C-alpha cells in the first residue's frame, strides 16, 4: 500500500477520532466490545470496525487508543488494520500486536497511527482476531516508555462482517 493511501487513511481516521459526533459518521452496529461505523464523504465511503482497549498499561497514563479494520471501496482497500495509541510512536522501537502464539508487527507509523504494510499479514491477523478472545498492542512513546493496550475481541467478527458488508 502506498504512503499516499496511508496518509489519506490517517486523515480519515483522525477525522473519525476528532469528529465522532459529526453527521457524516454513522454507527451501524454495536457488537459487545466492537462497533461498526460508516463515514460518507464526497470522496467516497469508508466502513470500519473499531474498538477501545479494555485495559491499558501503565494505568496512570490514560490515552485515546483505538484498533481499526477499514474498508474503502473507491480506493480498492479492504481489511486494512490500523491502530492509534493516543501518542506519537517512537521510531526506534517496534509496534506489535500479540494474540495467543501469534505476533504481528506494524511496519508504518506516522502522526500517532500505525499500519501493517502487507495485505497478506493483515488477512492473517484478522483470522487470528476472529478466533481469539484478546489482542495486545505494544508500542513505545517518544520518551521510550512502553505502553500495552489490551483489546477484547468479543464481537469483533460481527462488527467486521457488518463493516465489510456495508462497503460491498
């Protein structure tokens, strides 16, 4: 996926985070710990499943973190996984997702968001998320301190399917 597409997604996700009450964003379903949403813009439709962490470490550092799986049919993008941990990631340390014995690395980080560059890896991670009960996202902030966000996967499959269907 090109950097330009990543930057476009970043602007969409930042808009979602900052303007959650905007009229163009519509919640299409809440499924336990996940929800499915649709964003309609002149440039096209974006559908996504999202969740907030159920647990964050360190506990004293509350952050606005999210895990997303997005679909943008006008750009032929599907199953795009992205995260934000509520801070700018430290470029010297890796950003990882771990569920059970499976571990995935986020290859691209920019302006507080991170993505996986390989669509095949994204598909594997989605398969892991459908089967799992929890996934942990680990990153480091600009001072090098590690954070770990624990996401429940309860409701992920239904939210994912609803988001995917909405952008079909």
